[in-house]
């Protein structure tokens, strides 16, 4: 299968949480900066997130409730442009109404990334028309479900993405793990325990249908960071 090399790059607490109040504490801000620095240093061709993570990181205006009276838009992949860096959003139901064709962010590791929406064929024509109007590319992953192996192949074939950073959330991470699509795991570990019950895990198994298959990884790199943090890198055994 011709697909990108996929690195799951995340910040976690000691107990494996990727969301929670620990991310907002000022004493851990340097470790978050380490996370973003490592993101840049990987030199990937793009990064991929689930819709909820994308919305949290790059908030957009609310659904404009566009009334579309044009013809039915064919459910075919749409390549608005080729770029040097991409932001891939897993958005099956078409809920993220981007107001630009690229990410606008102060961090150069994200700014200017051309947006690719991953959709199912059930999205409304109004949403597709909106994406085309904004110059956002999109790919279809199936009629009403996500075929992640197919999507990763399309990302390589249609956009030339050879190295991809998978950056959450936990449900998307678990979906990629279930399909054995993760080649490397990069964790910036914050020396904190997150007690919040609603905090999400690195691999949010409870939200994925069925049990995740066991997969062995080997530790390939350990770096001690300032402020008590660690950078751990695992690769497939």
C-alpha cells in the first residue's frame, strides 16, 4: 500500500491523557512549546486531526446555513491546489465551515497549510459548494463511513504527502491504530496527572467500535526536556 509514513505526535499527561486542565497550567507552557518545536522539526508534508481537535485549534465562524439551489455536486474528490504543506481534517458530516483555503496561525508550523477535508458522501451539496468557493480541497472516504486506508493512499497519490503527523484527538488516533496505520509515536510527556473524568486518552478506545488489536512498539528515543518533561519516540517493533 502506497501511503504516507504516519507519526502520531501528541502531548500527554503521566496517565496518558491528551486533554484536561494540565494543558492550561503556566508551568507546563515550555513543554507545549517543545511539542510545537518538535512538530516543526519533523518537517512533515502535513498534519491530520479530527474535527473536534481542528475546531479547538483553529476555530471557524458558525455554520452559515447556506441555501444552495444549484445542481447536485458529484461526489468526486476535489483538488483545489497543490501545496508544500497540508492540514487534513477528518470531518465526515461536513461541519467545519472553513473561511479560508489555508490555516491562519501564528505558529509557522501550521500557518499557510492548505486545507483538505475528509468527508463521506452524505454531506450536503451546500457544504461542498462552500468548500469550492473558499478553495478548500476535499476527499471522499465512502458513502457513510471512514475508509482510512483509502484516504491515506489518496493523500499520497493525489497530494504527494509522504510524511504525515497524526495529532488527535483520541478517537481519531484509535481509528488509525485499529487500521495499523501508525508507524511511529512521538510523545511529549508532561509531569502531571489529569484527574478530570472527561479528559480524553491518547487512544480513546471506548469510543471505537470493538476492541483495539494489540500492537507492539519499541522505544527508539528518549530525551529529557526542561521542567521535568520527556520526549519519547516509539516505532513499530
